[in-house]
């Protein structure tokens, strides 16, 4: 339908995701897009951080679902959140509109999702009293951090679909920009991913995965 080759796909929990012809991959688990995001990035990531304010990096803004869920949770916890998302191929408005999140998310979260997707790229925007976001349209493989992070959502397409995103040097780049005690969460538990995270100075914890997946990874910055 467009130069991204984006197609709609329904997932197991009733929420929808998108299929990228560019990467030959889904943006979320076919077993449940919302269930996956809540399990990995909110419960195992955001809610595992005990700070008064938090700096979050998301590698792979994608559909904006992780950002919206985080914005809602930050408001519930009254936790000041500075959220930085990186995405080389931002979706167009008509592509976001293929998703059913406005109907299946809680109304407050649905509004935040619509708002976060509508915010302009490459400039800071305030979504609510607790959540400030900057969406950067940049190439992660050549990106150099200019701030520090407490939490990283590593949500690129899978290593087999987008191997250039999972190289050790990129995990080292992230590690160098993280505060001590910070955590990185990702859905991939491939051996090579674990090996590269350890080489970059992370201590790994294998946790139960979301529906349809046995495990996920949480990595601690030592």
C-alpha cells in the first residue's frame, strides 16, 4: 500500500499489529501485541525501576504502543519520565490508523497512544504532567547517545530479521550511556544476544516470557 509495505495483522489477545515487508517481520508477537508490551516493557522493565524520576530509551518506536503504556503507567505512579525513542522508519498516520488500539486499550491509554503518535518527530513534546518524550528519526547503528538512561526497551526486529541492530558494539554503546544499576529489557533470548550483552558489561536475568514465549531477558548495568 506504500513504500513501507505495511500490512495489518490480528494477534492472539485481540489487539492488532503490523507486518513490515521491509523486514519480513511483525512489529509485535502474534500471540498478543498488548500482552507482550505490558509483560516485557512495563512489568519487567518500567515497574522494576525504583526512582523518583527516570530516563528511558526505546530502540524501535514502532507502533508507539510501548510509549503509550509507559506514559499511562508514569502518570499512575506520578513518576517523572523522560522518554527517548529511536526509529529510522517512522510509520505514517494512515499506517497507525490500521491498528485497533483506540478500541481495545483503556480509554485513557488509547488517548495517550493517539497523542504520542501525533507528536512531531525530532523535538521534545509533553504528553502529560509526568511524561516528556522525544522521538528521534535516526539510524540506531550510527547513533551516538548524548544523555544517560536508567531503562532501555530494546525492541528492534528480531536478530534474524534485523541483525545489524543486535551487534555487540551497539550494546556497548548503550551500556556506556546507562546509569549504574539501570536495566535493559528485551524479548530475545537468543544465545548470541546473551553473549553480546554479557560482553558489553551486563548481568543477565532470564524471566518468564509473555504469552506464547517461554522466556525474556532483563539485563542489569553493573
